[in-house]
């Protein structure tokens, strides 16, 4: 009898724990949905966090050679990202958002072309991956990735000064490709005096003109004072910063980078 009583007690405790856990998850989901609803009302941008390949990726992306795939992001991480998304969206005039950005997809893993990506973008959507702060996905890093990916969308939909940008590089410099060629290399976001003197904020900026602009843009929105400080020492960084500001002003003259 004592053994049966102990088993029954253990089962009751387990049921109680599972019930409390389900309630906590339900409460967390409700809070997430409320915050997402607030963001949608404020910016007219929809945030998605319940992963499914069919819902997240266009059919063309799910086929080879892109072979897009991802993984569900933990709810606690979704909760951490939502205020960062708010900060990101608040940096843009409402018209710029309504004309160019419709969705943001959150994931814990993102693979394209059989390579791990930190983020990417579609015609009017951003894909943002986070593996958690312990693995380097800090608030500031994630905020930079959002600005970086959105700059790609704006670059495609507006008149970007590509030739002027190339002229800011050394005459014999050539970008390495589309960007994915460098994925998997170490220290992609490392910064050296040699890179800066060539006009590149970080190593990854050498991968493509688009990624070069992405890196300058992300700093322009998140670390503007340091970017300008670097520009006083490195003329090529200054030239690219000025081109980026001119570009954003051409998108919407309400941008203020003072």
C-alpha cells in the first residue's frame, strides 16, 4: 500500500507540475502575441515566430540549390527579441516601412545552400536567427543584423550609387562574390587597421558590395559616433559613410543622422 501511495503521490505531483508548465507556456505565448499585435498596429509589420518551412520559406527556396530550412526559436528568446525589433523599426519613417517591409521571421537555425546563415532577406521580409546571448547573439548584434538585412531590401528597391561606392575602394580591389563564399570562415566580424584602411568595417564586408553596404548601414544606425570617429582616420570609411547617408536621404529625407 505504501508503495502504491508513493506512486500515486508522484503521479499527482507530476500532473501538477505539467499543468503549471502548460499554463506558464500559455501565458508566455499570450504575452508574445500581445506584443506582436502591438508592433503590427504601430508599424504595420508582422512578426512570425512559430516555425514551419512551408509558412516561412517560398516554394522556390525550399528546392535545391537553396534548400532553405530552419528551426523553432525558444519562447524566451522570442520574448527577448521583440523589444529589439521595436528599436529597429522605430528608426525608420513609417512610409519606408510600409513600402518596403511586411514581415519578420524569427528562427534558432537558418540554413541556405547548405550553409548556416545569421540572417537573410526576401522581397519584403527579414529572417533573423538567434542562438542566444551565450553564443554571441547579443542585443546589439541582433539589432545590427536587422538594420543590415533591411538595407539590402532598400538597396534593391531604390537607386543605389553602386559606381560611386566602388570608387571608394582601391582601384584593383574586387569583391569575393555574393557573400556565402565566406560563410564558415572565422572572425567574419573582426576588425583590423588593415581592413579599415582599405575601407572595410569588418572582414565580411569584403565579400560583396551588398554586404559592404550592409555593414556600414548597420553601424550607421547602431554605432554612428564610432563610425564617424573611424571616418576621421580612414578616408575610405568616411566616403562610404557619406554615400550611405546620401542614399538613405534619397529614400526618405526625414532620415536624420546628425
